[in-house]
C-alpha cells in the first residue's frame, strides 16, 4: 500500500473508531494495513478484526508478479503468510489490539452477527472473491460507519488488478446504502448513510 493511501486509510480508521465499535479488515496478507488500523483502534480503545486464509490471493501465487517465495511453507509447499503477519504485529507492539481470524472471508462473514465501525476490503481481485467480500461484510457496517475499498481502478486496462474492486465500489454507490466521502488514488472511502439493497436476490 502506497504511503498516500495508507494515510487515507489511517484517517478513515481514526474517524470510524470514534463510533466505539471494532474495525474489520478483509485481506491481512503480511499486516501492513493491519498496523495502520490497529494504531487507530488502540487510540480509541477498540479492536481490529482481520480476516484472511493466509494462503495468498490469486496474484500472489507462484508464477505471478506478486509472488514472494519467502512466504511459501517448505513443508507443505503452499503459501502461509500467518507467521510473517504475527511478526509484523509483534514488532509494531500491536498484538493486544488485533484479533486475527484465519479463514475464508465468506465462511467467517456467514457466522458474523455484530456491527462494525469500518470494513476494509482488500482481498481477492476476482469478481467472485470481491463480490463475496462485499456481500458478506458491507451489511455489517454500522450507520455512520465506513466502507473502505482498496485497488479501485476504473480503467479497463486494469482488469486483473482492480476492475473487480471497482465493480463492488459501483455496487456500493448504487445500493443506496453508501455515500462516497473520499478518493485517494485507488482507495475509496464510503459512509453508511442508509439501509439500501446490499445483496443480490
């Protein structure tokens, strides 16, 4: 995450944390954005819940541009970013402010039943994954809370990197539940301003 977008995420987290509810992140990876959320949460006395299966998204798999061989578990031959994430939290001194949920976003969302002040969607970049993240978590954003979507690229040339996030951003606006309050490069911040229609029938 570039610095400018990170600062925008931190500002959104700081604002949302004032609601006194947890902040939720979809897509932990190695924890860079988590520590931004957690620092804001610590100041407000709330927690961050971060959800990830830690096996890497599509573009992080072997053979793709964003693959890091250091994240592969040598015993099983699959990615495992959880150890790196835990070290990140430890070094930042933020372990006590983060609840890490290891699992697939739709499965976790299906059993989640509490409102949150912020949902940060930064998971898989296919339509299947982006839509599942949106449909699973957007309904849990409290009134006045924030929905933050990363990697929103309107240009069709960015089909792999940001068109799915762009499409869920459009869905959020069209739902009647959210109003955009800021755009910083590929980061969009929307406020929950109504009930809207958040799931497809």
